[in-house]
């Protein structure tokens, strides 16, 4: 622990080895589930937090597939299922009749993923499933569950391996819990 960022970490939640094991496990499951599908397989990688996870996960899936990127934000206007999704960067291909797997870094309230999966279903995908590295079930505000979950975690703020606080810490090679004093300053 010798760089400046490490000092802001309370404890390590997932080290490189565990992250690698999670990618292998999820990769095997996805490979098994899609190996006989005749629809084009398209991974929709949600920027920016999912890029490291997606890169490692997809390399564990020896099936023909494509990678697409989207940048979205969701605004929960008040309660429950209200709110909308804003698309900042959209897909570069038509997903009609494709098997889509959305890759997320973490599900918190669930609003982003709920809105995004509806949007992709409305565009005529054959199927839309969600794969998330982390899930904070205690924080859920909508009725949504990912099809593939790397690790369920308690309600703590984590950074690293793509996950940020104020755009920083994404380049930590592990995932750690951020010291509350960093964001309550
Ligand atoms: P939600 O599920 O729509 O509430 O939003 C999920 C998004 O919130 C994720 O894609 C992250 O960008 C962000 N997020 C939620 N919890 C954390 C965390 O613990 N660390 C870093 N980002 C988080
Ligand atoms: Mg973020």
C-alpha cells in the first residue's frame, strides 16, 4: 500500500485474484447459456465504470460476439418507477434480433439498469440480460434483479477496477471500501 490512493481505502473488498475468479465463473455461466443460440451476441458495456470488468469478463467467453458501448444517466424523479434515462453515447449498431447482455459495474438503486433494459427491449432485441460485477441489494428502489451477479456486497461505497468517486480511483487494480472521511469532507 504505497500510493496516495491506497491511503483513502478502508479495506480491500476484492483483490485481483478474486476479481479474476469472478470473471472466470461468470464467463463460464454465460458461455454455457449462449453456446447454442443462433442470435448475434452483443455485449452492451455501460461506461465508464464497467470497462475493466467487461474487458476481463469477455476474454473468458470463447463465443463469437460484439462489444458496444453506452453512456447513460438515470434521474429518479421522486419515487419508485418514475424518472427517465438520458443517453449520452448510444450504440453504433442495430440490435434487432440480437441477444444482448448489459455489463454493469454495480447495481445500487437499480434505476439505471431498469430503464436501460427496457430501452434495449423496445429496440427489438431478441433477449436482454444483465451481468453486474457488484450488487447492493439493500439499496434497491425498483424491482430489478441481474441475471448474472459477481458479488453481493453490503451498503458501502466502493472504488477501484473501474468504479469511481468523483471520477477518481478507477485505476486501482483492486476494489476497496472508501474511507467515509474522503467523501464527507
Ligand atoms: P443505480 O443502480 O441506478 O442507482 O446506479 C448505479 C450506478 O451508481 C453505478 O453504475 C455507479 O456508477 C454508481 N454507484 C453506485 N454505488 C457505487 C459505489 O459504491 N461506488 C461507485 N459507484 C457507485
Ligand atoms: Mg460513477
